[in-house]
């Protein structure tokens, strides 16, 4: 099971792993209502390096990205769920609109993004390359979304049962 760490702890852990010759992958996202697409993305990201860091948007940045009513789950809960996914080593919560501070602190060997991106469209691409890393597009085709799950739950009118 992964650990939830501060940015300072993460910086020290990453340095120790590098000194031991291990590689580090970084994945990031909101991870609001963890679903199978998230799990597949994280497990594919974990396969890219020896250690996997997952950066999770804080509540304010999720609200800014996704709009009113989001996140559904608080950052601490989302971090705990992600840390429980096989292959995740460390989880860090970040604020702001970009994961750049985490990239600068960790200097990942590989920055993993989902299949809704291309290697050329990753917003952090230039920073990752400048830090000596590479971009990997991982996970299954984007057929799962928290937005769709929320809509499905709201449409169910509070009735239980699978669809």
C-alpha cells in the first residue's frame, strides 16, 4: 500500500530512490470517485518505472477544473483510495492549476498521462523533457469518467442497484 506524503517528504524519498538506482514515474489527476479507468491508468503508470508517485489535485483545484459540486470526495479521501491501488508507492496532494511543482521536485524519469492525451499535447511536456524525463501515454481508452458516473448516480434518483 502506498503512503500519503508531503512534498518535502516526497523530495527526500525521490532522492533516496535515485541514489539507489531506481526510476520514478509520476501520474496525476483529480481521481474523484475512483473507477476502473483510474485503476488501469495507475497500474499502467506503475509498470513504467520502479516507483510510482501520484499527484492529486486539492479540492480547490478540482472545483476550478470541474465546476460546482466537485469534488465529490475530499482530497484526503481521494488520496487514501489512490494509495490503496496496487503499484502506487507515494501520493501527494497539490494545489494550483499545474503539477509543475511536483515535476520540479521529483524530476520523474517518466511522466504518465492518460489516453485522452498524446505525447505532444501533455501540458507539462517541455518541463518533463527539460528535467531529463520522458512522456508515456498509458491506460485504457478513455471510456470511463467521473462526470458520467456522477450523472448516472444523479439520474438514478437515489435508487440502489447496478446498471
